[in-house]
């Protein structure tokens, strides 16, 4: 039991000491901003949380068919992207 408690404490200390994962460019450590009106599939996929290649392509296709996004919230008009994904990424999305 003491061994389990000690292992748990070591794990907790390790997790607390670890840096938090954030949307930052690893090389520069600066917050990433993604312009959803100009970003290509690769950039959308890499920097937006909950956006894979298929959703990134849907964003680009939507933009090509409907023109530039007027607001960040209009991103939720893309099939497969709901308000939850928009909210997760609001701080890194620009127009």
C-alpha cells in the first residue's frame, strides 16, 4: 500500500511540474493564430483543436463556395463543425 501511495504521489508531482499543452508554435513559444479566411488545409489541421484533415478541407471548400467568413461564429456553418469546436478555438482564430 505504501508503494502504491508513493507511486501516486510521484505521478501527481510529475504531472504538476509538466508544462501545460497549448496552441503555441513549438519553435518560438508564441501563441498560434489561424486566419480561417486564408489558411490552407494543413494549417487548419495542425493548429485548430478538433479539426482533422476532413474538417479542414470542409472549411476550405465552404470558404471557396460561400466567400470569406464574416465572423468567427460563422465557422459553425461548416458541416461537422459545431459551436463546441468554435469555442475551443476562439482564442486562436482570426479573420
